[in-house]
């Protein structure tokens, strides 16, 4: 006897199928999947242009040939000129439900007190494993290419790119990402520097050159292991921060933060308004006429209106008098 499924059951089965299909797609992209040939096709992880556009669908700017979001240089320069702090960016991101998954602290930097800002170019490394390496070599042979090396990824960098390197936090016994000469090349090519969740070497020479970098520790070449490139311009986890290719990344004394392209303009606007807020509040305190609860709590009129107008416009006529 043939059983006819009820319409409600058919809908539930179809929904489950769509969910399973999407989960399988995401898994195929992010977890050791081989994709169609491309400029870096001998990798375990790589987005096709179509996949990059799906995962960065909210990007309001142009794109590089591989689909990576291209935040304009002028926008990046605006963030630099404003000297936006990671904490300020986080405050703006929290308004859009992007919280601590965008931030990681506890970094060392070559030049303390100097910020780093750029467009994320992500590279993922993994410890060598024979069958993984063999698979990468076979894929490269099939595509008539060569396995992508560390130097090849460095050669892909462009102006205002910020190399964000997932070296799985390894310092002792790991593979240091670069020494002073390749670091100098990165700096001169991008104008930014790099962030490495791992080790680097020749730190003093790098710092003397004026290069800024965020890293986990120094590692002499006599105490190193090896690592292989397994992904280029894919989502990476750097400490507690999730970084997508094309994100605007800011690094300072507090840590690093990744800003999705579609929220960059909002971070800029919110930072400007919040700085005006702080100026207004401190100016009120300077007058010595108000209790903290009158200003830092619920304000009464006409103070509230003056505060709102100054925060929106920055016009000095609305400062407390």
C-alpha cells in the first residue's frame, strides 16, 4: 500500500534537505575541500570567486579578481587619519551584533604605540603531515601548477593589504613567518605590515627599519620546525578573532579587531559621534556646575537637546556653557 505524505511533512522534509545541503556546502568550502582550479588551486582551502561573493555578500565596495572585497584606499586612509582604536571599533560593531568574535588581545608589536591598519589578506598554515602534503602535491600536478609556498603568498600582496597569518600560535619549535628581509618587502609592497599568530625572527632589525608587525613571540632559526600553506584568502581564526578576507583590520595596544567591509563606514561615523560625546561630557565636567549623575546619567532638558545636536553636528555652539 502506497503511503501519501501530508503537505506539512513534505515541507519539513524539503526544509531539512535544504539545511543539509547548505551545511554540506559550507563544510566543503571550509573543511579540507578541494575546489576547481584557480590562481592558488593547489591548496586545501580556497574560495572560488562565487563562494567569496556568497560569504561576503554584504560587501558594498568593489572586488579583486578572486572576489575578495576591495575596501578603497581612501576609506583605509580615513581610518588611519582618525586613528580609530580597536576599542572604539568594537563599540561600534557591538551595535550591529558583532561582539568579541572580532577581537583578540595579548599581542606583541615591533613598534609599541604604533597602530596597524589594512585590508585583510589571509593565509592559513598547518603542521606538515605526509598524506596532507601528498594530496596537495597531487592536486597541484592535476592542475598543472605548483603547491603554493609562503613566498608565493607574499608575492600576491598589494598596496594597503594587511597579511593576517594563521600560524596556529606556534612560536617554539614552529616555523617563524618571516625575517627582516621578507618583512621589509611586505612593508614596502603594502605600506602596512603584518599580523602573525605565531613567531618571527630578527625582531630588532625589523623594528629599526620602521616595520610594524603584531606577533606572538620571537623564534631563532636554530629552533624551528616546518609548516605548509593550506589556505589563501579564506576565513581564519587568529586567537579569538575570526578574520574574513577583505576585512578592515586594526591593531593597537589593546589588540586586533576585524571589521567587515559593510560596517566600515558605520565604524567611522560612530567613532566620530562617540568622540564628540566624550568631548561634550568632559566640557560639562570642566564647568564644575554639574554632578556626574546629571551628565553621565539621564540628562534633563535643555542639556539633552544640546548634547544630541553636538553629537550629530560637532558644532561648538552646542557645547555646555
